[in-house]
C-alpha cells in the first residue's frame, strides 16, 4: 500500500487527490496567468511612463480617500440626492417583490405542476441572465433616460432574482403540512396563507432586504449610466466633469456610510421577523 501513497518532500502524506477536474483547473489557471502576463507585456503604452503613472494613481487615491471635501455642492443637496437613490432602490424592490411572490407560487414544485414550474423557471432564468444595466438601457429606449427607465430596469431584474429565491423558500416548506391541509379540504390560498407564508416569511424577508441592498448600489451606478439622478450622478459629475477628486471622495464616503446603515437596519429587521 505504501507504493501508492503520495508524499511531500518532508515525508508527510499528500491529502489532495489528483483527478481530471483538478488537472483542468490548474491548466486553466496557468493559461489565464500566462495570458495576463502577455497582455500587460503587449500593451501599447505609447509615451506613458509606468513609474509616473503609478505615482499619479497613488496620489489620486490619497486625494480621494484621505482628503475628502465638499466644495462645489452643498450638504443639503447631497442628502437629497442620496434620498433619490434610496427611493429608486425602494421602489424597484417593492415592485419586484410583489411580482416575484405571485410568480413564485406558480413555479414552486410543491404547489404548481412540474411542467408549469419548469417553464416559468426557464423564462425567469433568461431574464436574470441579462445584467441590470442592460435592462435599464433597454427600457431607456422607450421610456427615455431618467428615473423611470432605472426603476423599470431594476424592477425587472429584481423580479427575476426574487422569483428564484422565493420559489426555493416555498419548496422548503414541510411536505407533510401541505398534505395535511390538502387532506382537510383547504384551498390554494388557504394553503398559501396558513402554511407557505408562516413557514417561509423570514427567509423571504431576508432575501428581499438583500436584494434591496443590491438595488441601492445599482441605483448609484444607474444615476450615471442612465441619467437617473441621485448621488450616482453627483459622483459622475465630480469625477468626470469637474474632476474634483476631493468631492468625489466625500461622496464615496457618504455612499459607504449609507450602505453600512442599511446593512445594520436590515439585520435588525431580519432578526425581529424570525
């Protein structure tokens, strides 16, 4: 048996097994590493001096993160724009959650027929595969750049995301409880309100608040990409139009503080629902 044991140079036994997946993974990582090195080596740097570029980048990062200052805007307007971004996230999450709940009832395998559930899950997966920013830009063609396109695009992707997780939460409900209700003559909506919601409401709330945090950060990006306004647009103007790195750093810290507060609030709410 000792002839088949693989040991390291210090005599310890190697616990990692060699199989096709590990070999393919190592080859893939090696190939990506080589491509990365080749890409940096073959870049057309023109007249850029790498040392000066690195120094300038570090100086800009120091200005953004260590010297934040509000100069071209007012604190009142910054808080108002933050509220606009917050509202974009809230609206898209609420609309997406309402649509997702009813759609999840049709694609949960313990409630809906398998053919219907698989069909809806496939359609939802296609919607979810398209990035949020693309949905926003698609709806911007018909609704125009602005908050309307941002809310619709964020809602569309939120609906697909929450449908999947809501359906999984519903499928985790004890099958015996559902069978007992069906045997006693309970209807579809009676099963939903007496078994599905009490058993899965805590998981649904947790997933909803997680999606809200995602929508809030996406709304920051959509403020610049889709002209939806909010603090994302202020960041875009400070960084690209005014090139005011001090104000860009200040706005970045405002967004970070807002995200931390939202995370704290969502943790408290999720704990109270359980």
